[in-house]
């Protein structure tokens, strides 16, 4: 397969910085210049600059930019409050909303030629997932103290030998399924688009996949956030 | 966004990860069993912990499947009640 053309990597190579040819580099500088890292920074800069431009001066009568953000943030706030309660939402809204915006933008940016989705690398998604996984356990411990272990022993004491491994396995499976689902969907989209561009780019063959890609990007961002909210809500509520 | 699209994205978000969670549970169980057999007990207990881990993994897969189904059912009931209350 041909190498995809990534304009940040080209610029960095022109500047004389080492851009790794594999997925990750060997030296520290190569690892920093890997495409998924540079595009992560691009997404972060995009979110910073766009929100600064549209929300720099808040007005009583919102204009177009402020209206958009009010709908997005208000919708997410309602959705979180429905699922995990007002108090938890106020505490964790910055983290989860940042994840939602970051994942949505990072997924969608890969549809533009010359860009790549940072989420099509397992490193990015695994990092996000580990943060979510540790957070939901910390919240469980803070809500229940040491009684948190009751979440893992099932409803009756004589079922403990059966339920403890099952609960532990299904808890660790969250780590795997949450990261690999996002990574797999986005990488499949990127690879498919790349192959179709190479085979029949002149006949607009990638166009239907791009339409599907928009749907997949939004749904995967939504799934990630929904599951984060559900895990936190479950860690917080009382054991059955 | 139209309400149909919103509904569809909600459904996809709720049910789209059923298969993946199931498979992840089985692989975690199987992997745990293989590690117990090969690394912890140095192959002296093979293949027993592998099979036990596989069985627990499959059980955990079904458990997480039922968790998803029950959670969606509960949420649907809650939302229906809210809609009725609104009028």
C-alpha cells in the first residue's frame, strides 16, 4: 500500500525533524514526531483556538458561534445529568466533555485528505481508556469506601467463588473492549479509505465510505462517552 | 438533527458494543487461564486452567450481555415514565 500523505509529517521532515517511518519511533524525538502525536496536538490546538475565537467574549444575545457551543455543551450536560446525577456531572463534566469533543474531532479529521485520525492508533485510545477505567474505580472507592468490594462478589455469599472471577473478568474486559472498539472502527475507516483512494480515487469510489465514516465517527465518540458515563454511574450506585 | 437519526444513534450506542464486549470477556478469561497454566504453574497444570478460564470468560460474556440488556430495559422504563408524566 502506498504511504498516506500527511502534511504535518512533510513539514516536519522539511524542518529536519526525524519522522518515524513505522508506527512509533525509537528515540524520544522520533516518538514525539510520530503522526498520531502531531495530529493529536493539531486537534488540541484546533479545539483551543476555535473555542477561544467563538467564546472569547460572551454576550447576552448569543451569536452563531456561541449558539453552537451552548447547544453542544447544554446537550451533553443534560445527557450526563440524566445518567449519573447532577452532583457527579458537575464534578466530572470537564473531563468527559473534553473526551467527547476530542474524540469526535479526532475521528472526523481523518476524513480530510492530508490528515489522519489520532484515534486510529491504539496508543491514543488505550490512554483514554485507562484514564476512564481508573477514574471509575476511584469514584467507586470514594463513594463506598472499602465496601466497594461488594460490587464484585455477587448477590449471595455462596455464589462468591463463581461470581468473583466473572465480575473481575467482565471488569477487565471493559479496558479491552472500550479501547479496541474505538481503535478498530477508526483504523478500519482509515485503511478502507486509503485503499479505495489508491484503487479508484478518480471515480469517487471513497465517497460512500466517507458518508459512512461521518456516521461511524460520531457514533463511536458517542459510544465512548455513553459507556464512560454508564461505568461511572454503576461504580457509584449501591451493589445489588 | 432529526429525531429519527437521534434515536438511531442512541440505539447504535446502546447495542453496538454488545458483540465486542462479549468477545473481550472471552479473550480476557482465556488469556488469564493460559497465563495461570504456562507462567504461574509452569505448564504442570495444563490444560485445566485454560479450560476453566475459558468457561469463566464465556460466563462473564453472557453476564455483561445481560447487564447491557437489563440496563437498556431499565432506562427505557424510566424514559417512558418521564414522557407519560410530561403529558
